[in-house]
């Protein structure tokens, strides 16, 4: 073999042919990636509707998300859009003192989690400015279309007016 390596030993038509094969393989790989992501429910914003669990609910509307974990609740303005790996972190507000009487106040919070298909796991970190400490709620896993079961706290409501379990 010459000191220049394989590239110097190949003729021009052979190099072009090798380049064409490489480009075809790259195009096939891109097509496979885009076909799998188009069919994967883990891409795009969380689906509109009720995501229920044994410990609460996430009610996703066109313009906001309303979340209950146990006897507490919070809101996110806008849709939650996970990244390509399904993870997300968004800012919102949360009420820790909501049941049996809503005392408040509304506190700043961070909602983080991961969606995998029709399941989403969310942890809420609340900056409790009244007690000057961080309070964590969750993680809680919710399933799209599942009925929320949050006994004994009958505080889950749909702030958007859609019946529970409705997918839009």
C-alpha cells in the first residue's frame, strides 16, 4: 500500500461511488430517525386531557397545566414540551396549604419530570417563602386518560371546563 493510504490508491470513479454509498446510508439513517420520532408519543407537548394517578391529576389544556399531588395543587402557564429525551423543567406556581380550606399563598415552583408515551412522572419543588424552605412534592406518575384518585382530598377540578378523561 502506498504511503498516502487508501484514498490515494482509489480511482476517481471509485471515490465517487464510495461517497454515494455513504450519502445513501446517511439518508437512510435520517429517514429511519424521522419515521420513528413521528410515531413516538414522547415528542411534542403533553397531550391535552386528564392524566390521572392514585395520588393526583394533571389536567392539560391549550394554554396551561393544572396539577394536583395529594392535597396540594399548582399551575403552569403554557404547555409543557419535553425535550427529545422526554425530560422537562418548567416554572409555575403551587399552593401547599389547599385542603381542607384553601389558605395559600400561591408560591413559586419548579415542575420537572419525564414523559414516556402516555405516562409522565413529575416532581414539584416549591419555594415556600412563608417558611423559608424548599418543599418537594412527588415524584408522582400520571397516565393519560386515567381517572384521578386522590382521596381524601376532593379538590381536583378542571380549570379549563373539559370533562375528565377527554382527549383533545
